[in-house]
C-alpha cells in the first residue's frame, strides 16, 4: 500500500509531534508499505521519512524544484519527483496514494487534507483518509466540522469520510482496513 502523509515542514515542530511522525514513519515501513510525502528533510516531513528509512522502508517524495534549489530536499536515498508548482505537487501526492494520513501542520497541510476530504465527499475517490490527532491538535477542526454539520453545510454521515486517532500504529491499521471508504458521497443517498 502507498500511504501519502501530509504534515508540516516547520523547523519549530516540537514534541510530541516529532515523536508521533517518527512512530508513523516507522510503522508504515515496518508493515512494508510505501511512504509518499512532500519530500522535505525538515520538520515532521523529515521525521516521518527518516524513521521509515531507518528501518529500510521505501520512501517517495514529491517536491517543488524551488525547494530542491534551496536545499530542503531529503537525502539521496529517497526517490524524488520534482514538479514546478504546488498544484502539480498536490496532484503527485494524490496520484501516488492508496490512502492518506494527515499529521499536524500549517495552512498547506490543512489545504491538502481539505482537498482530499472534498474530493472524497464528491465521490472522486474512495480511499481511506486518517487524521492523526496528536495531542488534540485537530480538536478545533473537528469542532468546526461538527458546527458545519449543525449548520447544514455538511451531511452528518460525512463524519465517516475520515477516521481520527491519536495512535500512529492505529492510523496505519485504519488505512489497511479502508476507514471511511464506505461513507456515501454527497451525491449518494445516505443508507
């Protein structure tokens, strides 16, 4: 299975986020899955890739050429696809994935998660989406989703579009078991 991991690349990422990213990378590799990620060597991106590589995992990145020029690309052991813009980068991360896991991050991470949820809601894919909610980081987002449901902007059954856990090992299991893949799309009647 190819698991795309969305996460931050901030050099200021601290505990417990770095530990969770490392545990996730280790688990993806330990189970023989391919880690697909944004290609950076810093922040949670670097931590998840380093951990997978440390146990002999297969790691693939999709990164902007500008980031390569700045020296932010991971070491030579990572198969790297370079692209010219963010839309191509997101398409590469999406196109290579059998499942998605989102760790804490900033606006780019939120955009990536939102796009995959939106595409899933519209029925463009049926792949698992897992939110790794380390230290309650995504609690405000989950509250917002509940508010959107209460206000009628999101259907209640769309809570099931993604699975939520705070355990990196469980996150991989949820990908393997197809979490969220049975949730109806916006254009399917709820069952």
